[in-house]
C-alpha cells in the first residue's frame, strides 16, 4: 500500500519560511515522479515543483522560482519543500504526490499536465499573514 504523509504546514508571517515534509511508505523515490502541488480556495490546483528521476528534469512554477526549493532525502524516503520569503499569495493547501512511473515523463508534464498523479498526500495548510 502506497502512503504519503505530509507535515510542516502552519501559520507564518509574510517574509517568513516554512519547510514541508512528505514521508513515503510502500515504495522508494528512485525512478519516481514526485511533485508538490497547492490549491487555493476557488482556484485550480497548481503544480509548484516536480522532479522526474527517470527523465532527469526538475520544474518550478514561475511564481515560486528563487523562493522555493524541492529536495529529497532518499535514505529517509522523504521529500521536502523549503519555502522562503513567503507571500500571502502562497497561502494554500499543499499536497505531495509520487508515482512509480517507468516512462520518461518530463517534470514539466508532471506539474502542468496532461500527466495526472495517482498517489497523493493528505494535504497540509499553509497560511501566510500580511
């Protein structure tokens, strides 16, 4: 059984930082598609950052470039989203996703579509106050 458990969300002041964690069980991160997504009330889901291990590519949404960093600790089977210089516009529910995909799916396609992830974390709320 694949399981993704997220943590690290919370309330932070504008300009502050948070680090989200997503620990996986049931599979390892090697040769996986992995990603961080967020969804604001009344808005469509946005791909924040994705990594394609097999394709060897990484993608960041323009809105977070230079502020967010997607990293992994393969020994702990955990992925992280370091979020710096947070803005009120970053407030959203953040979700991690991971699929054991054999095809060479580029990270851009994983984040923007048409590829759709099957395995998702439960979501964690990030609220940035001004």
